[in-house]
């Protein structure tokens, strides 16, 4: 039985028009703000999660994370509403008509090189802004990129955003759980960096770059960069296997993807700003290379990575998990 609100329902000052999408935390509706007469995207916490205080806290955290940022490539938050007596929680965002990058590729197939790079550049600009303000998104994927008219991209869903400079959006890790007994995943495994899959609270700006690279790979090829029969197999493949490219992927895009998805974060583009620098190199017809970094200062931007030793540690951990199944 659907828990969707019927069109015409008035909720916390908003008139529901239709469902736009559903996620793990709530349902997003197209709605009209009655007081101002404007259309908004209204995210309402799932009724099944209202009784869970942690879910409500996460919901407010998502709104607070998004509201802190103001960039044309990020969907802005207008308002946060809560009625604790009735158990209703919602926040409104700007409504941007369009389709996700996943829907776009599913509908028309792999994107032309120029279109894909243009969309990725716009998302990289939004990421550079978020990274500069201390945020790590942690769930960049085609489903979280809204494409308007096939040429303008906006980054969605800051629900997993981690503010490195404050308490908003901190990682949710149960440190009492034995790593050999429980694998905690934050983000989407198909697009998560190896270090994020291994230890979620080590996700940093470079982890976002990996995810953006995996999204670019999907745009260019119509498939994810790594695969596996199980989530564990997928995580191991992403950590251990080299990238493989279809013949139509151009050399400059291959080089860009290698820089965005290097296994060791120290060899990877560090943040959205560095992605923009390399995209500018490509636009000038230059060979993509890691931007120059002053001294060893860039090390602070790199996560506590999983270089060759980390890869082996991840593999040992996964093999132990398999033996105990």
C-alpha cells in the first residue's frame, strides 16, 4: 500500500501536486507553497521512519547541510518545517524541472564526449564550492545529478554530506561493531571510492572525485566502471582491478578518468577544484596531468588512503568475511 500523499493535500503550508521521487529518507513531491504561490520540491520524511529519532535527526541534518550552501550548481533549500505532535517533517527546495543523468543515459544511451564533459565540469564547479566550505558529499552518482534541457547540471541530495569543519552531517559509524562481522557502507558501492567502501569515515574530497569519475565513466559508456556478483565482489574489484575502456572512449577522457579514479588517493585529483583545472587542460588540447601542488601541502587533502598496503588489508578483510559466511 502506497504511503504517498494525495494531490491536493495541504501539508505544513504546502499543497501537494504529485510525487517526483522516492529515496531512503523520504518522498519528494512537487508542491506549491501556499503563502507565496511558488512551486517547490518538498521532501517529506517517510511515515515508517517518523518513530525513529535517528531518522528524524538525519532528515534535519540533510536540510541543514543543503541550506548552508549557495551555488547555481546545487539545489537550494528554502524552508524547514516540523510538527513533532503529528510527527510530520519536511523541507522545501527549489524545483528544477529535468531528469537525472541516470535517466538521461538510460533514455538515449551513452553521451557524446562534449556533453558528458560539460555536465561533469558543472558538477565539479559545485563540488569545488562545497569542498571549499568544508563539505564532502559522499554519494555522487548519476541519480543525484539533475540535468536540465540536456545541458545544465545540478547536484542533488546532500543527505550524506559530511561537514569537515563542524558537526553537521558527521559520519554515522558504529565503532562497537567488529569489522569482521559487519560491513558498514555509506554511499553507493557502484560509485564509491575504495577508501570510502573500506572505512566510511575516511571519505574526503578525493573520495568525491572518485565518485564523480565513476559517474563520468557511466555517462561515456552507459555502464558502471566495476562490477561483481555481490557487493563485496564489487568493492574488491574497485580496489584491485584496473579501469577498462571501450574503444570509443577518447585518450584524453581515459587519462582524465585515470586521474579521477586512481586507487591511491595521493595519486588522485584531490577535490573539485583540481578536476576543473584538468578539464581546462583538456579544453586547451593539453595532456591531462595532476596539477602542481605546493610542497607536501596537498597531503592534508588526501584521505588516509588505501595504497598498496590498504588494498591488501581490504582484500584480507573481505576474504575473512567470505570464509565466515
